[in-house]
């Protein structure tokens, strides 16, 4: 057995204390149970193994990627387990815990400065270009390029199958935040095959609500809202788009920790805030599923949990 075999099969648990009266039940997928404490372990493994299979990543080659943190940690984990060198481009806009975790797993980091201290379109594009240049200058490297890499979809289709089985075939709505859109697309495509009537809600930062047609801006919901419409986004997959502010997402994440004991990051707070709205709207005898994307341990030094 390999450490990589521990990816996936995370638990799906019901909220017990936060539901309003006559609400639909809410089931939360605990992705912190993955080895690095994040759902991104699924995509990292899928990208690396697909490239190994088709020869894009040759023995002795280096993996290169840009990352807001969790993808980088997950790639560092997968590459460490497979003894593959890894070059990551990230920023101090993302938590120190994530950067330290990447380095602890052996990744080489290149930092891009964020003038606002948050995620912006300009920062994301500069990180992408820096990763492109590193990959181009290093023969034999493989740039995973997560915004354009569709190899992630099978990894997230597996998550959808887990949700369907654990929810006993009762999934009426699915709520999830959008970053690269790979997880949203992978999960929704599979769940829709199982339930064509599924109501899918995409969550994005209110400060950078580009999927809703708004302007891009700076926000603090790590792993979401790159500031432009991601290439993998398919508008037809979402029945609605729900913007959530960074402040409200953080407040909900802290509430989730206090009231349910689920310790997670800011994107999880955004997911849950919207899931509660949808559950109240749908009413009893319905089931809403959302994702606790990662562990709150990744954010202890940030405004989310820092005293």
C-alpha cells in the first residue's frame, strides 16, 4: 500500500446544530481527511499520473505549477511520494502554513508579490506567466497548468460517486466554490448523470464576482475567484451563482468550527453560507451537499483564525 492510496473516500456527515427550522438536511464532505488536509490531493494525483501514463512527464522530469497554496501542497505531497522534483510559483498573499508545508515536502518555491495582499487577476496572471517561463527554461519539465488541465475531472468524478453512495442516492442540490472550475465541473458533470434534476450552485467572492458579470477585485477567499472566468468554467452547469464576501465567508467558517466542530478554511465558510440559504429555500425532505474543502490548520496565521 502507498501513502497515495489514502487519497479520497472522505466522510460525508450531516450538520447537526446550524440548520434553521424546516430546512433541508445539509451533508458536508470532509476533505480535510485527505493526506494533506485538502480536496486538492485528488487533482494533484490525477494530473501527475495522467502525465506519467501518456509520457508528458518522463522519468527524471520536473513538475512545475502556479498555486494559491492547496494545489501546491498537494502536488508537493504527490511528487514527494513519487520522488519527482517540483517547482512551484506562489505568493505571500496565501497563508504561511501552506508555503511552509510545500517546502517541508521538498518543493522549490518562487514567490510573486501581491501589492494588495489578496488574490487579484494581475497576481494570478503573473504567477501563471512565471510558471510558464520556468517550465520553458527547463527541458524535460512538465507544467501541470491547473486552469487548463482537464485531467483533474476523473479525480473529481470519483468524489461525486462517493457523495452519491454516501448520500444513499439523495442529492437534490450541490453547492461549491469556484477557483479553476475543475472540481465544480468534474463533480457536477457526474452528479448530473446520476440525477438530471440536480440543482447546482457555484459560489464566488463578492469582491471579484466575474462569473456573475461583475468586475474583478481583490479578495481573501483562498483557492477561489482568480479574477477572470477560468477556461474550464461551463455556465450551463450552474443553475445559479452566489457571491459571498470574504468577511462573511470567514465569519461562517469560524461559526462552523464553534457550533459543529468542523475546522475548515474560508472557502468552506463561503460554501456553507450558501448551502444554508439553499437548504432553507428547498425545505424539508431535500438534501443539500457541500464541501469542507480543507483544514483550518492551513489558516492559523491568517485573518481567518489569528487572534
